[in-house]
C-alpha cells in the first residue's frame, strides 16, 4: 500500500539553535506524558516511546531527566493541547499540534504563520476528516505474518501492515498505540523501532509546485520556530529533489 508517513529523522535539526528547539519540544512532551501517565517508563508506554525517540534524536539525558523530575515534583507549567487546521501554500491541507500554557498567544502565533504565507487557518474539523489518526511502528523484520499474529493475539486492531526491503510497517488506530507497542515488545524482545509514534496520515495528497514551494518551506519554518508547536502534519506532495 505504501502509505506515506512523516519520519522525524528526515527533518532533524542541523543548527545548534534548531537542536535546542528540538530538545525543548521533547522536554515539554516528556513532562506532559510523565505528569499525566506516571513517571515510570515501564508502566507508561507512551513515556517509554518518547524517551526512546528522544535518545535516537540525540536529545541529551539531562534534558530527559529534568522533564521527568519536574513531573515527579508535581510543579511546573500546566500545558494543554491545541490543534489548528487549515490550508497551506498550493491549497494543501495542514494540521498543527501544539502544547501551550497560553492558548491565546499560541493561536496568534500560528495564525500569523498562516497569514504571512497567504494561507488560511480554519475551524476545528476543517481538514482533519481528510486524515487518518494512526499509530505507526517501523522496525527491521521479514516475517509480517508473525508480527500480525502477535498483534491479533493481543487483540490489537491492525489497520495495515507492510513488508518492504527488510522493514515492517504497522498501522493501527491511534487509540491502539499502547496495546500495540506492548504486544510488539513482548513478542519480539530485541525489537528496535525506527518509527514509533502517532501521526495524522493524509488520505489524499496535494501537489505543491512553482512559487508555492518556497512559500511552503517558509510556512513550515515559521511554525517550527514556535516553541508551542510540537508537530506539523500535511498532505503536500513536493517534487523530488
């Protein structure tokens, strides 16, 4: 089926300033996960997945430990989730997920990124229905039947499973994330996830061409520079470079 997902590694920060942003975003996400689901990664599978991803993205241990310690103390910021939807350059569809301690500020900052790049921010539900909210797991393997069997035995609702070039990709509904992750880690002791996260996958893609390409890059850069923005999902199809 070849469903397109966005691998964070493809957009890894390259400058020191950008890396600091990545560390900050992971720290905020780890703090919220530990605060809501507990500080023990063995019991909080979402936290465990976040820590493993952070380490792969070269986030320093002290950043991770500080976020967990802050959650342990019960003090610190009180973040809430915020999601914004709209149309980006070339009329592509965009979903912006945020963690914020000031929703009015965050909305103003995100709206500015839309308006400065001639885009249109919409109301909740504007484009979300054109995406599937999925948990995605990618790891090395050849035997997709064994993977499917392990998931079915754990009563996991599997949306799709692919086996390509020695890599298995599993798609499940976002609500099945913890159950699917636990089933995979218990069935395959040495499993190493290349991708292990929840994303919005577009049902269709929109070609972004010509003058809209640099505008799209500017739009994404403006959003990525915002501390409150955690993830950007879109259905833009850009020319291969």
